[in-house]
């Protein structure tokens, strides 16, 4: 292991970081070794990584010194933040600063930052197509990450920006089909007839490994990721095929989502409005055929559905 390049994986027990950790560990001949950063090294997920050969270390993005220590001696890092855990732009950006400062201090040669577009580049704050949130954001959990890209650049940290999208896994949680009063199973994405790129969460990590394997030629570049680009009708059809029951697509409006009132409903509504109104831009930058060049195991929606059918509440 000592002759391998150590990759410090932030969020190694989560979806994205876990995807990268397992992708490296799946290949015993990999040039990389996993240093799994976690707030709880004794957790079952952390111990499972340790059992597979990962080095598990305690680190917390709220404790910058712990991050610096965890990055020390590593070749590179994968960085992801957990906005929805705390729903705070300020805390997320403090976490970004902890990563950037640690990467700079320890001289990392390649950092992959899991990011999202700054929607204000397309929807200025004065644009009233969607409400401005917290006085300075349109889609806070997008804009915060997009704004943070510049922090990596300004610090001179050699970074590849991995721009993500909605997970396939979301179809098992907040976007899962529900049974209407008439007995029909219904998919209710607020996308109208616009296409939506989505991806298996684990494929984000696998694509990150492809970026690392390519060396540093993608430093400074943005790599958009998706495994499928489909409309709500097309997602519903693929779900129907897997479950053997007709699932109808009945789109909601962003206003319908805002009216639900759950924490982050306004952020989520604006996100889907952005997806729908700027789908040409969003899809063009994350074509699956381009992603597959970095991640040959990239799953499309049907493939992922066959392997994850038991996760659905249908």
C-alpha cells in the first residue's frame, strides 16, 4: 500500500465518496489507496471499508485541523459537502474553506470537488421567474457550490470540478411514485416535458476514479456527469416496465412544490424550475456517452432499476 497514491476521500461512508472508495478497493491492482475520512470511524460503514483495506481516519469538516491532518501525505482528495444535512450556505462554504486550506497546506496534487452550477449565471437575482432566497440565491444548494468553485481556483489548488445532478436513488425517496386516490401509480416530477439528467450515486464516485486515473490532464476542467437523460414520461415508462404496472407521469409545477412547505421546499422548487427552463444547457454539459469514457461501468436508468428494485416503496 505504501507505493500507492493515497486518495483522501471526504464522505467515504456516504453515497458519492463511498462510490469512489469502493471503486478503488474493487481493483486490487489500482495505483491508488483509500484514506477514508469519517466523523465516526467506529460506524458499520467505516468498519466495512477498513475490512476491505481502507485506512480509516477521523476527520470533521467543522474541525479544519482534523482535515489538514487527514490530508497529510496524500496524493489527492475527493471532496463533497452535505448541504441538506444542515441546510446552511454559510456552513457549507466554511467546509469548502477547510478542504481548500488543507489541500493547499499539504500540497495535494489533484483534488476532485463535487459541485453544481451557480444558477445565478442564468437567472440573475433581479429575474422574477423564480423567487430569490435568503436575499442572494436562486437555488442555494447549487449556488453555494458553484460560488465555491472560485475558492479552489483562487487558492491555486489543482482541482477538477465534477458537476453532478439528481440521483437515480431519488426515485426511491422524495421522487418515488405514489398511488393516487384512483389507484393509479403516479410519478410527479415538476419538470413539465423537459428532459432531466440523472445518475446512480455510486457512478459519481466511479467517474471520479476515472478522472484520477487520467492523471492531471483534467485539472482545471469541469466534468458533468449523468447516466441517463430522460423526460418524466420516459422515466415513468421505464419504471412501468420494471414493476409490471402502468405508472403515469403527472407533472407538478414549481409552485406546487413550494406549497408543500417542507424544509428546503423553496430551494427544491427553484432547482426543478432551473432543470426545466435551462435543460438545454444542463443536459449538453453532461452527456452519458462522454461520461462513459471515464467510467465504462456507467449505469443507465433501466440497468440501475433492475439492481435496485427492492428499494422502492411500491
